[in-house]
C-alpha cells in the first residue's frame, strides 16, 4: 500500500462513509424539511473530529456565518450537504435516542475485524481484552433535563449530572484503545430512582453479546464489579473476567486465600528494570458469604521497585493461573486503567474533545448524544493512529497530537480542501507553495 493511499475501510474517508450510512438509518423523530438528520449528526461529529471548542465557534469558523465558502470543507470532508446552525443542530439532536448511534461503533469494529487488525490485539488464546468503567460528562447545580441523575445534598441543594459507562478494547502492548458504544447512565421517563452503574453494566454486557455474538472477550473492571450478580451475568454471556478485589470488600475470600494449603507462589525479577514481582494465586475460592457457591480464582501481586517501594494488587478471575499465565493476567488486569487514562482523560482534554464541556444540554437526549458523538470521533482517531500511515506522518511532522489538532483547525478555517488526503498531506508538510495556490482560500 502506497504511503499516500488510504485503506478502504480503515481511513478517515472510509470510516466517515460507513458512519454516514449508519446515520441515514437513525430514526428521525421530527419531520423536518430544512436539514436532514444525517447532516445534523455529521455536523455534530465534525465538531469533535475537528476539535472545535464550542458550537458558537463551529457556527462562525466552520459553518462560515456570512462566508459560505468556509462550509465547503464540511461538504468535501464530511459529506454535509446543508450545514445547520448551532441552534438548529441542538434542536434536532435533542430528539435523537443515543442508542440509535450504536451501529456506528459496530460498523467500525466490523471493519477492524475484516481488516485483521484485531488479530494483533488478542490475549489468552484469541480473546479480546475489554476494559469497562464509568465517568461523568455533565455536572451542574442549575442546568438539567429529565434524563439527569440527581444528587441531593444535606444543605438542600441538588447536583444534576450525566454519567456514562464506557468500554474499550485494550491491550498491554498497544497505546491505542478502541472504544465501544458508551452506555448512558440516566433516568428514563416516569422513573424517580436514579439509574446506576450496576444497571448500566448489565445493559452494556447484554448489548455487547447481542451485537458481537461470537466475540471471545475478557472483561477487565475495578473492584465494584467483583460482585456475585455481575460475575454470574458474565458467565451467562460466556465472557471471561479479571476483576479487582479488595480485602475490605471480600473478607471471606481473602481469609480463605491467606489460609489456603493449595496456594502457590512465584517471584520474578525484571532484568531491565530491576522491578520484582511476587505472585501468589489459588483456585476455586468462594467469592463471599452471600455467594458461597460461586467459585473464583484469585491472584495477588506485590510489585517492588528499585527504591524498595511496594504496591499490592489483587484480582478474581476465571482464567487458569500458573507460572505461565500469572504475568499476563497481571498485565491485563492493570491495563484496566486504559479506560481512564487513555480514554476518559483524553476525551476530557480542553484542547481536544472537551468531553465535559456543555455543548448544549437540551431537554431530552442532547447531552448524551454529544457524549456519544465525542466517543465516536475518538474511536475514529484511534483507528487512524493505529492503521493510517498518512495520518502517522502528519502526527510525526506536527510532533504532538495537540499540535496536530490545532494546525488542523487553522487549515480548515483558512483553505477549502477537496479531500482528506490533501488535508493530511498539508498537516504532514508535504504540500508545496504551488499546491496551496491551487486551494480555495476560505478565511479572510
């Protein structure tokens, strides 16, 4: 494949085509003739793909306001025929159920599977590692909608918030992550009790198995997930697991573990770093008193660095444990942090996706729709970083990913690009002066 060519399905234009086809299938609750729902959704996705700080800036700098030339990039790059104003975009997207956007994620993951990308992401005999955790993307004492979860404080005040349960395919040897569709944690019509992460986790696991019935996966989560009902659900859906476990939450489990006659131990020193790992493990232990018949395997790891400082980690799992597997189980268990560090923290960066910024709250679904579009833009970018050589050259030329986003906004606000290849070549420093002369100038 030429360094200037795109992979058909795993490039920016390829993924945007697939996403547009999915948007065309989203039910439109409003019979509006001014802007198509697909154009509104693609415009919303463009906000996060181009890292526009606010919808007001999108309206003036990208949509163009009085300068229709600026909107040409939305047509040539994102296929938007008619660009909505920021107000109209909010009105249209507020009525879209975010669950209708799940197929976009499924489509991109199917392309990763067909392109054999995920073959290099498997662990434990062909399983994909999926990290799951929750996060928030809206919190306010004043701005609210009927979908908000409500926190009541002792002083009588209230905090209105939107939360989401995120999941991403991760791997100990890869920096990128491939997020799945987020599961909103929100109140439904007619309910008074707040939704919670445990309920959202059940929905996410059921959706995962329904959308990917043949996927072999290991679910990695924190200590909140190491409870009986959740483990039984994972077993029911034929999903393996590595779940954090703390002594204070599992007194019976740790008591059995510490007094076991069958517990095994092994110590390993890393020749390069000098770090010492001491492993202890056992099989077929009761999870707790309430779920005594639910048996799990347990792994404990003490990590001591060259300064003598020790960290202790422990997990419950249904994977077999021995000297050949404990190091891999430990590395996969600690890769759980990728959902927080590489996913949520990146999404919340002020110079990138601005996940916690209030792009618009609306009265119904708007906050969750924007959060889903931000996650979708992040997935597309992660696939590009892993699969697109031209994007890689642009990143290398700009030195840092934030510099790349800033330069991209500058170029899109100044010139009209006929396609993504030309834009990425500009970002990679591969366009000459004569190439820029041939571009239509969009800025003042």
